[in-house]
C-alpha cells in the first residue's frame, strides 16, 4: 500500500510539472505576450488537449522506469531515464495531436522547450528528495552544514574509515557507506597513488595522499578501519599496500579481486578480512583443469593418504571431473571417515570408497590393486614432519621409501596409466631424513619410468598453507594461548602455496607427464618466516612484541635456513604453462640402482630390513649412501 501511495504521489507531482512545462514553453515561445491572438489561440489548443498531453507524459515516464527507481540511491542512470522520459513525453504528445487533431497542432518549439523543462523539473524534484533525506541522517554531506564549528563531525561511536583506492570500486564503497547510516561508518579520507587525483574529492571525501602516507593519515584522522578497494590490483601490489596498512593499528578489510567478484558489482557486503594468502605477494597459478583432466573422466582413481590435507583436496577436485570411482586409502580412519561423509553429501552419484591400510604393507597394497585395478594413482601418503622424522628415521625410511616402492611396483604390475608422486622442496639437496626419503622416492620413480608402460611423475612444491602441522596453524594456536610465537631463526625463509594450488599442480602434472619428470611450481619469492609471524599476529588483532611476544628457538635438527626447489637449474625447462617447470631425469645414485636391480644379491626391501634393526645414526648413515645429495646435520 505504501508503495502505491508513493507512486501516486510522484505521478501527481509529475502531472503538475508536465502542465507547467507546456504553459512555460508557450509563454517563452510568444515572449510572454499573453494578450496576443497567437498566444490565446495556441493556449486554447493546449487546454483542449491537456488530458492526452498529460497522459502521454506520464506513460512515457512509466515506460522508462521513473516510478520504479529508488530515488534515495539516484545516480547518473536515473538522470538518463528522466532525459529519455522527457523526450518521449513530448514525442508522444506531438504524435497524438498530429494524428487526432492535425489542424490544431502546437508549434514544434513548444514540444522541445517543454521536454527540456520536464527534464529539469523532474530531476530537481527527485534529487531534492534525496538531498532532504540525506540531511536527516549522519555520515553524509550534511555534516558540512550541520556540524560547522564542531571539532568532531561524527558520533564518537562511529567507525572512521580510510579507503585505499579512489577508482570506481572505492567510489562505490564510499557512496554505499554514505547511503547506509546503519553501517555506523564514516569515510574520513581516501588514498590513491594517482597524483592527478590527490587533492580532489569523491562524494565529499578528500583524496589526501598516496599509499606512503597511509600510516600518517591514519594517525592524523584517527582511523579505525582501512578498506583496500582495488579489485583490479595483482597480488604483489595488494601485498605492498597491506604491508603499509600493517604499520597502523587499524582493522583491515579488502575487496576481493575482479575474478572473485563474479558479476563485477562492488558492495560493502563483499568486503572480507585480510587473509595470509593476501600477504604472500604471488598470484595463484591458473590452470585449465577442465582442459587437462580428461584422463580422470570415467577412470578409477586411487589416492593414498586420502585423509590428509593434500589427499583429501585431491579427492574433492578429482570428483568434479566425473571419475568412475575414487578410492581413498589411509591408515588413519578418522579424517578419511569425515571425508567420506563430505563426498557422499556433495557427490551422491560418485562411487567413493575408503580403504584402511598402510602403504608399507605390500600385501595390503596388492589387495587394493587387485580389487580395484585403478587407472590413475596419486601417492600422497608419507611421513612429512621434519623434526619428528629426525628422531624416527627408521619409520621415515619404512613409510616413505618402502611405501613408495610398493605403490610404484604395483602400478607397473597392474598397468596403471598415470602415477603421480607428491614430493617436496626438501628433497633438493636434503639436510634432513624426510627430504632424503622423498628424494629416494623420486629416484625410484625415475628409474621405474625407464622400463614401464606406466607414466610416472613427481610434483615438487613448498609448504602448504593451512595443512596439518604447517607453520600457520601452529602460529595461530600459539596466539590463542597468549604467545609467545616461536620462530626458529630470524632469517629463515620458506616457499608457500595454498592447498587448492598444490592440488591443481598435481592434477596438471598428471596430464603433462611423459614419464620420469619432476614438475616444479614457480612459487615466486620465498617468504621470511619472521615477517609471516608478525603478519599473523597483526591479523589476529594484536601488536607483535607488545601484545604477543616472538621467541627465537634456534634451528631444529635437519632444518635449513632456506629451501631449494630444483636440483639443477640448468636442467630446468619451461612447460606450456607459465609458472610450471619440469626437471628432466638425473642419473640415479649407484647404491640405489644396485639395490633396485638386485645385482649384489640383495634387494632394497632386504637391505632396509637390515637397516631398521640397527640404530638411528646407522640408519642416517645408510640413507646418505642411498642418496648422495643428502647431508645429515649433527
């Protein structure tokens, strides 16, 4: 009822405007000589046709949507509607009189003048409504008029906002905040690197400086919240801006990228908290999964370590490409049980099966291959925690070497089409047991690829954000407990990637593999762990070394200051994808070659059976003979 009353009110106003416009046009046409015969003659024509002329105008306005617009949000689009409606009103009026009463037509200049008057008056009435409404609410331009002489222009409980980015997105955010007092925000200042914009205003908000002055302006204006509104910026640029924002004590929000804003619209509702990925300064790897996933459709896929961070994400992404069946194999039943429930809910038509078992057991692996006969294998099961494996080297050898050999052998025996090994940057010139065992896995895979129909490949990447046992969840847990956050060395660096990125690379590698390659992701610049710790503390709402302390604990056994991704940069070759490289097979270390061939009368399995009966130090010494690039740390 209120809606129709509002429309009726607007139509009544427009009725008056239309008739005033025609009368004014006649007066102007005849130079306000109201007693002249011509004026009286044409005024009589207007009076005789007042109803159809008025109706034609109201119909024209309705056709362009003037009565369905929300005028408190009026902008340039509404102005265009008014212009088109005014022109149509005069055209419809002229057409009616020309057809119905051709002998009594008004001068054509009257229609032109009346259209112009209608445009001006209708626009004025609509924007006057918007102006009056804004005067009644805080957080808009009314503060200029209503708060003159006051030191503080807004309520003390309102959040003062700085907008970084004075483009279209920033302007939209400023406009929306002004139009919604219920947000309880006030945009106090805008920042932009374009020198041509500095000193100008957007909706009354001054563009005060470039990003180098973020900290200064935040302190000067008493800013509580910073909104980074540059959806077109790349990750490196966003990282640099966030680094400046992190020098303040303000809460930080970011507008997602244009890719994430699917429909291109910008709204306060799209704002999100800063995530650690925003601070890495690296654009995610873009791969066309649909293009390269043909080898998964209607195939039986085995994922070992299916309950882990990488394994479970592999299952999720593979399921999108309609495999015939996915088998998730894991020795730990809890996580893979949860994954099974998730997959059943999201993909009810998919055959998803869970197999409990250890890759160490050749008999169990054989049973799985015999029963399911997989076409594709992703081997993600491994012991991966560096400090734990330093203290338990024999377990790492059994799981990461014997387990991998079991899978490699069964893949060959059952003519698996694709076999992808999940490897690590720690396999490059390893200084720890975990890295050495993963390098042994890579070499076994490369050796097998020389005489097998199966396409074997390994995928090597750095640390995965948010994976079980990774540094970021540990930092967050330490922050929850009040600190301190522990960093092993002030200069230690690591490469990072997201779990979906890692899995996309794994699937990509499966499609690109010819056999024996090690695929490597160009992960950009390594991240300093100290910077990462400080950023996570800030993102949690605390000040590093003030609210939460940072403690240097010293490098752990087997830990490097930095990680390498390639064994031999000269052996690195580009692929069809910009950020994916491939390392061609290197010669296999002689000791491993002899054990794999059994030329000394002893197999790798038999040799490991002897090794695990000895001490941990003896196991490490043997591992060095197996992987010559491995340098154990005392």
